[in-house]
């Protein structure tokens, strides 16, 4: 028995070495951790249970039968994050560049199946060279099996991808079908085809960083939901994110103890909105002051900054926040902001996370660039997502709620449950000056000024909407946290029924 146990220990030790000391040193020299070091940081100490440590590829081409490394380029298993179950797979770049063979794919599929069966989140850590070139079509089949499982699990368990090195070819599409993608700055990149292929096909010269680095994907393509300075920060932030997420679509949001009283007043909010309607203020200040302990996990912080999305807690329970940001483009809705918020609303709705919407929006952004870019369809995504959401929806209009954007931003009419307005709210078809210039076209300056004042007095307040019941109550800014927390508590048992359908046809 002793020899057997020693044999096991030896095999384990060898598997833990991955691609060997030289490759591990090369990995560290690039500022990257190894797959196992990453898992150690991601999970609670000692909680990782590894599966498939001895799996090897079955390839016999190109001398591969002489090159077998236990684990075959991916470390898989389960563990806990702050005591809550998660499944994880981490590509091991030190083993065949983390490339995907048939056996490697089967390991990932097994973990995907287990996560779905156990109804617990799955986190993939990517650092890989795509399909195992020596294997060809077996690798393609392996990818497709993974993709299908991503889709099957979508909306059932949270799926998170963290890109911590190269991620190209077949490796990009699985993350793309998960709920969130995060990247590490300077050491990670994602693209379908790399700089060499780009040069051959389109004659463009571009670096890997400019083609698919963290900056590109967090600011331009919106493929990534955030980026971090290094592996350690990325993994610690993933622990923080998981604390916000439900285990699955039926579990309900996690509830953490908090010492922050729901009744906490924030007197400073009474002066947050400036006297002049054209002066910006930072909507994030409101979000932070409403949140338990000021804790806000922002999603897509660097993309379409005119809208803010992310998670907070109220009374210890997760809440999704969508908020127009007056400091960027006056908080206008454009196509990027619309699709960013739409995807976030859909995430919250499939995982039963209530949504609080803070509104200060001057409308949709006019212009050919927007219309040619599909503003109608992208705006419709947000309208569709909110209209379909059956989770508790609480809306607070702080200042402007103009035109179509008023309807879209979780108005009563599209299904919000509780709609509050601050006394500074202006709910109208458009700004007073624009409205008067249309009604009194050709009028002299004095008429325009007089009528603008009259329009402002009549329409630029929360009361026209309140008189019709479109807002439930005009609330004092300092009481926002208490009012929102109470509304969400009241809505905890919200039930809503939708007609049977196979699935909807959201404008994609
Ligand atoms: C087998 C691979 C590999 C691969 C890397 N390696 N990629 N082995 N299959 N796809 C091996 C290398 O041979 C090397 O082995 C080790 O991993 C590290 O690779 P390096 O090139 O030394 O590292 P680096 O300079 O950091 O470059 C990383 C890289 C590069 C950019 C990822 O390796 C690369 O371009 N690889 C090929 C990428 C690719 O074309 N993949 C196929 C995509 S097609 P040793 O033994 O020297 O350590 C695809 C289709 C699927 O994925 C589509 C499904 C929808």
C-alpha cells in the first residue's frame, strides 16, 4: 500500500508541474501566474477539488504519442468562494500552450455539465493558443461541444470568463457566450484571427494589443466587461463579483450581513442636482450613497460611460443598477449605451436580480452616425429588455426624463413597479427651449423667452406625471436609500406571468 500511495503522490507531483519548470519560469517572467496558482487565489484556501488531473491526449500524429503531459493543458474542478460553490477550469499555458485537444475539451465539458447539474456558477480562466494544431478536426468538435453547453447553461447558471493571456481562434467564442468577460491589462488579448492573418488577408499591420487587447475590448468593441492590472487583482475582483451573483436562476440573490441601516439618510443628496439644468453632476455619487457600505461593482465602466451599470446591495441583497450619467454626453442614450444597458437588464432578469434605475436623460442622441449605426434597433433592445423584465423594477427620476428615453428608462408604462421622482425631476416630451422653438417657430426673442418660461412652469416638473400616476410619489433625495430599500422589500414576492412562447424575438 505504501508504494501505491507513494506512486500516487509522485504522479500528482508530476501533474502539478504542468509543462515543467522552464515553462513555468517563462510564464512568471511574463507577469502571469500558472493555472494552479490562479485557482488558489480565486477559491477559498484549501477548497479546490481537482478532476481529471491524469487525463492525457490520445493524439498519435506529429510525434504527439511521445509527448504526453498529465492534465493536458487545462486544470478543472470545483471549490468555494466565501463558502459558496463554484466550478472552475483554468487553461494551463505551460502545457502545449493551453491549446485544446479532444481530451482537453472533454475535461472542460465535464465541468460544464457538473456546474449545470449542481446549479452553480462556472468560471473559465483563459490563457491559450486555440485549437491543438496537431489534432485538427477533433479539436474543432471539442470546441463545438463546449459552445453548445455554454448556450444550454445560459440564463440558468452564471458563467464568467477571465482572459489572462492569449485567447484566439476557437477559444474566443466560448467566453463570448458567457455572461461576463474580464481581461488583464497588457498580458491578455482576444481575437478571432491574429495579426499575421490580418496582415495576409486585409494588408493591415496591427499589434496584438491594438487588435484585441484589454483597452480595445473595454472601450471600443464592448466584448469585455472590465479589465484589471494583473492576475491577482483580476482574481480577487472575481471573488467580489461572485459574492453579488446568485448561484442560479432559481436560488434568489445571496444575502450578506450588513451593518448599514436601510433608513440611513444622505443629506448631501438634497444638493446633488445643480440649480442649472445644463450643469452635470456625477450619478455615481448617488449610486454609492444609496448602496450598502458604498459597495458598487461596475460592469463595463469604460464603455458607453453615458450610462452606468453594475451591482450594489440593499439590506445585504444584490440589486442591479442602471443609471444615466450626466457627466458624459449629458447622459444621452446612444446605440452603445442602449446595448450596454440592455444586456445588463437581461442578465439581471434571467437571474432574478431586482433592478433600480436612476434616470437623468435628455433623450436619444440625434445624428446620421447614430441612425446609420442602428440607433433604432439598439434603442429597441433596451426598451424590449425592460418591457420584458419580470424582476422588481424601481425607478427614480432625478432630473430629466425627456421624450422616448423617458419611456425606455423603466417607466411605469413598460412595467416598472415603483416609480419615484425627486422634486427636481422634469418629465417632458423635450426640453423647454426646443419645445417652444417648434411651437412658436419664427417667433421673436421676447416671445420665445416668455413662452419658454411658461413651458418650464407648466411642464418641467415631476407633478404633471405625478398627477397622472406615472410617478407614484415625489420623494426627498436624502430619503432615496430608505425609499428604494422599502420598495424592494415590498416587491420581494412579486409574481408575474407571461404568455407561453418558445422564446422571444428581441431585436438583435
Ligand atoms: C499546439 C501550441 C499551440 C497550438 C501554442 N502552442 N499554440 N501547441 N497547438 N495551437 C505551444 C507552442 O508550440 C509552444 O510549445 C508553447 O505552446 C508556447 O507557445 P509560444 O509560441 O512559444 O508562446 P508565445 O510566443 O507566447 O505565443 C503564444 C501564441 C502562439 C500567440 C498563442 O503560440 C500562437 O500563435 N499559437 C498558435 C495559435 C493558433 O493559430 N491557434 C489555432 C487557432 S485556430 P513549446 O513546446 O515550445 O513550449 C482555432 C480554430 C478553432 O482555434 C475554431 C473553432 C470555432
